[in-house]
């Protein structure tokens, strides 16, 4: 599945020197500030705790505003990209990733070559099996293939596979798909596109089931 890419980078620069280093690289329609409220050299958004940089429409790239925020000391990331000046709203996966890639190539890449920062980008393709344990993916695959799509987890044998999937995911709290991603997987890859109501119920059950299992653990630990 295509998904929104993530981009983060590490640097030894403090907030304002980093901003100035980025500003000096802006070219090819990139400018400092938020074009939606008027470009300004003072591009620090106190409410969002991020710097804003805008791009004008150019070729396949639409006009947009990109925000860079700090994740922790020395680690910054692109926190959001918003459409501007007639761009599609929402941008969608492909345009979002196109703008992100353009910002990297034209603005951050020159700084990376100079050793000012080091960039890490996620893949634009999300493979759910890479975010599940082997056991969790096996349970999910069997359930998705064998369950009666009109009844979802209604049959006892289907319910068991679904519950085993939830338990397996619960055991891997640091790496698990979000509920929305799971829904997309059912519809886009598992062949459940004709049963949106069943998928919606599974999404709700996924969130509730993991929350219930977490609370059960907390109760047993006396939290």
C-alpha cells in the first residue's frame, strides 16, 4: 500500500541556525514562511513549534507549505505538508510524497552533502507484514482469507483467528499497524473492498481489543 513517507534528520545545529541553513538552500520555487498567510522571514510557528517553508506550483508539484519540527535534541522531522493556492485538498499520498521528495532533493540534500545533517526517509510503500510478528501476520492472513466477509468475525472459528491475531499484536506494543492502516489492508489487499461495514467493525474491534488487553495487563500489574 502507498502511504505517507516520513522524513527526519539529525544535526548538531540548534533551532535557529538550522532554520537559517535551510533558508539559504531554498530555490526552485521554495521560499521561507507560510504562503497561505503571506510569506515572512519570521517563519516560526509557536503554536505548532515548527518552521514553515512554502513551494509554488511547478510541474507536477503543487503549491504547499511544509513544516519542520524538533522531535528531540538534535533530531528534526517534517511534521506536516499542507496544500496551498489551489492545490488538491487533501494532497493525497502521491502529491505529499512528491513534495517531500522535492524538499529533500533541493533543500536538505545539499546540506547533507556538506555534512550539516543526515537524513532518514521511510518507504512510500507500507507492507503490513513488516509491522507484524510472524504469528500475528499468520493469524491475520488466515482470518482474512477464510472468514465470511458478510459476518466478519461472527463464526466461532473465524473469531478464534481474529482473537489470536489481537493477542499476538498486543505482545508487540512497539511495532503495530494503526487501525486505519489495518482497514486499508483489508480493503486494498485482502479483498474486503465490497464489505466496508464489516471492515469498519473490525477496525473498531481492533482498537477496543488492544485497549482491553492493555488494561488487563495494567490491572494485573496494579497500575
